[in-house]
């Protein structure tokens, strides 16, 4: 077997009990073969033997580079400890879907001294998945050394509480992948590991150094294709998420919430905490959140009177395919979103992006998303307003450069007139929603006033498939668009004015109307009134 380089075993070997015969045949020297504890397997009609350990010949696997074993339902281990001596070239080890496997390496009596270290000079990656009986990689006391090991994946191994019982050193290993995501390692891979999706029922000597793979060292939370999970982070672990940088959750169809805060609320209600004793949960290193195809997700994070969740360094949030999600943020969270740059929400039941909390009513609240640069909203059939400014709430976007709104069937307007003044950096605006009547809505308290708005950086406006659009703004406010050089109006049969007030567009020379270009000789309002038929042609 010394020429063997790749060993792959799959479901065609369901009855396999051993990979390398560890308790095999005793050649007596007279040409005859004898077996110890001989018995016959009733299912396979194969004679199985358990000979004396001293008669075993260790297989020579000096050129074996890759081992890939899957779907071997009765296989309990892969190697014996003595076999490891010849695995000097092994680079990759994959073991999956072997329900009976308890260890990867099995002890073999007194053959290998406990004091002898096991050395894997070439092993780079280990993948263990769906091994429901696995207790550990090796439960003996030998030391393991993995000088170039840098990729370890352990998923759905609910009984695994240790990697190796003895010392285990892997200086190049910086993280471990589990069913929760990527866990950073502080130093070497040590002896005892408690996995976040397992409950340890076995006690270990207190002299063993523990490296807990739990929420506290989770750097990337990645949960995919879990059809039973309802919550990812329990309330008692919320404060442990200090190192998490990225959250990716997709295709978890029973998931109701990402962060559980209800339990904290119930505890605080029972104890009777005051307003000054709120629980503040801050995720200081979280920069990116992606949520996709979570059919039952009701809320991402739920702030309440007792618990406030803050994301001071979140830069990107993408939500797609969350049919029951009614809002993205509460107003109390917005103040902590100082670094948010990109927001994308699509295919959701979202009614409003920022939900105003009842206790905020009666006082003026100003929310400024100072670093938000891009907003993309798509196929949100229940969205009535993106942000609801009123006499109590003011929302500002001083660095927003791009806004795209498409397929939001109940959205009647995009901005209120009080928001326009904060859109100093807006460069691109695209709107295509069947119920939209105006882009900028005049607020009641502003009626009768004539304000001047300068959107100095806005270069491109695209208005498409807006059957009820009357105009961009129907109030008396004046608009100046010094950089606007691209305007497209397509399938907007009801539009009869761009703005009721004066519009100054010195750089705009051509308007795209469907598949035609029209030269703009007069001011923009005059052009739309005299060429209204051009927009109706594409009704």
C-alpha cells in the first residue's frame, strides 16, 4: 500500500467496519491461517476476525496524501494510533456522515507509548461533518503536533467536547469553522474544546487547558441551510459577541429572530429595573450583516424598554427574502449606526425601514445616518414609507450618494421636503414603484412656505413605470440641480410637471423618454408640459 496516494470511501461501503485492519489475521508460519474470536456477519456473509494485537502488521501509507470517507454508517474509527507513524505525507482529511464513528484515531493497546508525540508534518486541512457519535479526534493522552495545519472544519458533531485529550499544537491554525461560523483562536489549538452547539456531559481533569469554541471568540457567524433553528444567539450569550465581524444567515426557514432579547426583557420586568438600568448590548466589531431567504424572520434585533442593541461599526446590511420582516431598525438603534454605508432590503414584508418607538413620541428626535452612501430597496410590496419624518422625527442623510427604489407597490412618496436639505451628496436617484405619486412630498407644516433646495451633486434621475406619478414635487419649493445631466422618464403617463416651483437645470440638454432622446430647449417644467404626449406614448 506504500504507493497509495488518495483514499476515497463513500456510501457503497455501508457495511465497512474498519478502514485498515487493526485486528486481523495471524499467519502461523506453516501456511495455515488462524483467527482469534472468529464470527460471521449475518448481513454480509463475510467472516470477521479479531486476532491478537501482537500479530498485527501496521500498513505502510507513506505516500498517502488524501483521505475522504463519507456515509459509512457502522465505521467507528479511521486509524489506529500505530498507523499514524506512516502518514508522513497526509495533506487532507475529510470524514462525513458516519453516524457510528466515535473517534478518528483509536488507541491500540500498549503498542505506542503515551509519551511519544504524534507528528503530522504535511497535514493542512481537517473536515469533520455530521458525525453524531464523535467524542473527539483522539481520546488518548499522546501529544499531537500539526506544524502547517491551517484549516479545520467541525460541523454537526453534537457529542464532541475535546479535540485531543493530550496537548495539541497547531501554530498556523488561526480559526476553526463550526456550524455557527468561524471562531478565532488565541494561540495554539489546545486540548479541550467545548463547541457552541453541543452540551458537554463528560467531566475532564481540571489540569487540562480549556479553549472554549463558543460565542465569545466567534469572529464570523455563518449559519446556512438549517431548517429547524428558531434563534441563533440566545439572550444569555448576547454580551459575548464582542469579536464577531460578520453575520451571514441564509435558508433557515424556521428562524424567527437572530438575537434573542425577550428573555432579558422578562427578567428585567420581574426584577423591576428602572430606566437607568437598561441592558445595553453593543457589538463593537460587527461590520457586515447578510440575511437571505429567512421566511419566518420577524425581526433582526429587537430593542425594547429594557434592552438596547447597538452596532457602532456596522457598515453594510443586506436583507433579502424575509417574508415576515416588518421593519429593519427601531429609532433607538439609528443613533448607533454611525458607520453604516450600504443598506439593501429586497423581497420582504417590510412596512417601514426605521420603526418609531412609542416612547419617543412627544419629543423631537433627530436621526442622522452620516455615513450612509447607498440605499437599495426592491420588491417590498408592503412598504408605505422609507423613513417617516414628522413634527417629532427628523431623518438626515448628509452623505447619501445613491438611492434606488423598485417594486414597492404601496410607496406613495420617497422623501419629505424636510429631508431634501440633507441630501447634499446625492448623485443618483432611481424610482420605479406603481403607487408613487410624487418623489418629494410637501409636509403640512410647510404649506404656504416657499423653500429653495439645491441638490448640487445630483447627476442622474431615472423615473420608470410610475403610472400615477404627477411630478417630482407638487409644492411651491424651488429646486436647483447644477450637476444634473441625465434624466430618464419612462412609462409615466400622468406626469404633467417636474416641479410646481422653479427648477434650474443648467447642464441638462437631453431627456430620455422611453426609446427616444428629446432635446431640452426651454426650462424643464415647460418641456414636460409641452411634450406630455411623449410620456403617454409608452403607457
